[in-house]
């Protein structure tokens, strides 16, 4: 495999904010969908895109809570979407397609991290189902509105270093580990973007995945304070202790950059971090920096696409 994972010297970095990425940009003719766009990094992404003039559709499971969170953000609206429920995904896609609008940007920012063992749908492991399968189905069902020129951004994580795809037990039926399940789902996000880009570029659709950085957001809702102290994220008094953590504005920057940057024209299928294309890092023990080879491997990406289509019964973008 020949990697294209090389920095392009974007001029941005870890401290860049989403607003700084969009300085002087006019997105008034842009329609964006942001899953989870009312919380954490998603909220900052919604705010940055809307402030630049984009119409932003916030896809959220709890419509009332989402509307309260985005109150006051211009050009932002809420539509119901539960990524763990394929019927809800279908309903969302049908409602959007009925409006006849084109999608310029789709950012998959919603997700779960290290939750207790939970089963959704036809006995799917919840992190794989929500973080990956729901977004896989969403993009496929919205394909008619994406064709003709769009960026799809899958928010992965350095957590993908924890696990590749567990091909012999994707659904963790033989014993659950919340961190391995999270790692697998984040690898799935990266592989999804890689294969989507391969399939979609002939229709003007390019895709990217990324690590936003370490940020305190509602994503940590399932972690105890003791766990975060043990990880070095908090000190003994429960205060932030890791200087590498970003603000939410900084954490949203890479997904906004991947979704809008002219520097990425003509390329895709790449994993990004710190508003830059990441390099491959297969070091052991894992460095949690850069991207593991297995997360961008084209053969594994195609294999995951086929599996995802079989599980969901959805494949609007035929594998070729």
C-alpha cells in the first residue's frame, strides 16, 4: 500500500480554532449537515459554519434539547436523527431529500465513547452501530443530495490506535471491552471515509476522517472521575491536568478545515489531525499520534463497506 498520508503545511496547527479556519470565508451558498451539532465539538462546528453564512442542519436525537443549545445561532435548524435506529435514519433522509436541496458538507460528529455494553437494532454493539453503521446508512441514503460536489467528514479519533476491526467478533459477542469497542468504531470511521472517497470522487464527493484532539466534552459522560484521574486527564482534585487538551473551539477546527479547506481540493480519503494531513504511525506501543496503517488500508476499507452494507441492507453507492 502506497500511503498519501503526508503533511501539506496548511499553516494551521493544534491551537487553531474553527473560527480562525474560516476567517474571511463566505459560506452563504453552503448547506451543511452536522450530526450531534448541538453538543461539544459538534456545537462549535455548527457555530463556526453558521457564522460564516452556511445553512446548518443539526441532526440530533433529542430535538428539544438541541434547539435549546443552538438558540441564537443564525442559520441553524434542528432535525431529529437517532443514529442507532435505522428507521430514524431513513426518516431523516427522506425528509431532507423531499426538499430537493443539495448537501455541500456532511460532518459525522455524533458518537459514543466507552459506554457500558449496550445492544441496539438487531443485537449490534452500540458504539459500532452508532459511530459507524448509522453514519454509513445516513451517507448512503443521502447520496442523491451529495452527488455533484460535497465533502463528507467522519470524526474518528486517536482512539483508533486501540483496535482495528475485529473481523472475527465485530459485535463483541464473546466478551465486551468498552475501550476496544470504541477503538474499533473509530477505525471504522477512518476506513469508511477512505472507501467512500474511492467510490464517490467520480461524482465529486470527497471524504476525510480525523482526530479532533483531546477535549473535555459530553463525550466523557460514561467515564468516572477516578478513571480520568488514572488516565492523567484530571488531578487528584478533579481539575484538568493534561496540558495537551484543547478547547472545544480548537477541537472543532480540524473537522471544519477538512470540510471547507481549498487546500484539500482534488484529494481525499485521508486522515487528518491538527488541521493537517496526518502521517502514518505504526509504532509499538501505540503513540496515539498519526494514523495506523490498518485504518486507511484500502482492502480493509472495502471489506468493511461490504460488511456494513450486509448489516444495514443499504448500499446506494455500489462497491467498484
